[in-house]
């Protein structure tokens, strides 16, 4: 085999190995704690059971676009991740986040007997369980409208966006919001309300409205009042008195009351166990940082240590396997 071809082969395998290690090192160190996970029935993107998609072709295939199938909350040492998986995600209007249709509202009850039972702004047209008022509201929407709000903030507040990331994951169906942990307290107490609507920049609280008759741009199967919810899918069990149909159908035109929705939550002990795992890791990481920070301050290039480790490993492997005879290579040039 000519030396040139051998050298190219070696170079390519070396580069691949380095890339692989660069990816794997941080991944192996990242510990993910699952704080909550729940599936939602497929095919219930119909509000209280009667809602119909708008007729416009942009809503094709008229199903799945607002169908929540899974909600998962995880944490690492620095962030909370809220993952909402939909049956189908399309991006006809090219939102930078990767999704144009759903607007997801996550209300979190983090402390008993306080918080708010009305939604942050009027738009979803639902009220929250009086025992589980919300302290935090995460609005997940395209075109840089994703933000976190606290219950005591005025409705004119723009919320907090700094450090918050939102994107469509590689599966093409999961919308992930990443929030720095400083924004949210008491994860062991969290209860969640997860509401999925259709984003409409002109609608109330950016919700596309549900009317009695559907049109090109509006949902049908509801009423022309502001009492039927604009929520198309709600995270809820399939059956029983807490089913989505029962919850979203609990509004009353006669009494003039909104539907009251209930939250879901994890077992407190399990959440505490999960959090302990990250706590330990964070402590180890802090200790390592303490040791290395003087070195890093003095030699800033030291922070590229995974590159050095990977490159060193490549060289060692090459020498061990005797793939390339360096002396011969340089002599032949
Ligand atoms: Ca669903
Ligand atoms: Ca509360
Ligand atoms: Ca549901």
C-alpha cells in the first residue's frame, strides 16, 4: 500500500476519534434526573371532545398538530428541561424555534395554598384548581415569545427570557424548553398544568379561538362565547373524573363559569431521590473546579482539555498499533 493512502486513512480515523471523544466526554458526565414523566392519549386534540380543526390547508393533515403525546421534566446541575412531545410538528411559517403551530402553556404549582387560580392573561379560558394555584408560568411559543412569569407579576410584564432556550429536538416532535434553575424553586413540590393551543399572534394571549362553526382560521365545535376553553389538548388521564373531556367540558354558559382544570404531579419522594443524584454530582464538579480553577485562570487554553486528551489518545493508539512509521513518512517527503 502506498504511504500516502495509509497516511490519509490514519488522518481520517484520528479525526473521527477526536470528534467522537469530544461528543462523548461531556455526554458521559452529564447526569439527567427525571422529575416527572407522563404520557397523554393520542388523538385527543379535540378539547372537550367536540373541537374541529380550522379548514385552512396550513392545518393539514387536520390532526396531530396540537396532539400532546408526552410531557417530561428533567434536570441536570444547571437547568430544568421541559419536553413536550407532539404527535406531529410542522413549521409552515418558518419560526426560528422549529415549530409554527402549537402554543404550550405550562403552569407550575410549587407551594400549597398560595399562587393564582386565574391564568396569567385571558386566552386559554380556563381556571385552575383552587388548591393548586400557580407560582410559575412557562409560555412556550415561537418567534421569541417563550418566557417564564411569576404569579405576582403584573399582566403587562414581559416575563423573563434571559438564558432560556427553546428548540425542536432531533426526533422532530419534541419541543424542549431549557430554563436556568435560578428561576424556579421547590421542584419537589411541583404540580403541572400543561395546555396546548394553537398559536395566533392576534388571538387572546396568543391563542387561536374556538367558535361554534369552524372557519379557515378558527376552530369549530365550541361556542361563540368566551367560556369554552381555547385549549385543544390538555395533559390528563384518559379516563375518570379528571379526564380531558370532563375537565375541559366543565364550563357553564348558564352560570357564566370557566372550566376548572386539575394538575398532575410526581411522587415527592421520587423527585427528592432524583434531585439528590444531581446534588452529589454538582458537589463533585464544584470540588474539581476548585482544584483546577487556579490552573485555568493562569492557562486559559487548559479548558480545551478534552481535545488534548483525545489527541493524546489517538497518538498513543497509533504508536501502539504501529500504523504509521513516522520516520519513514518524513524521510520519503
Ligand atoms: Ca394528546
Ligand atoms: Ca400554589
Ligand atoms: Ca390530553
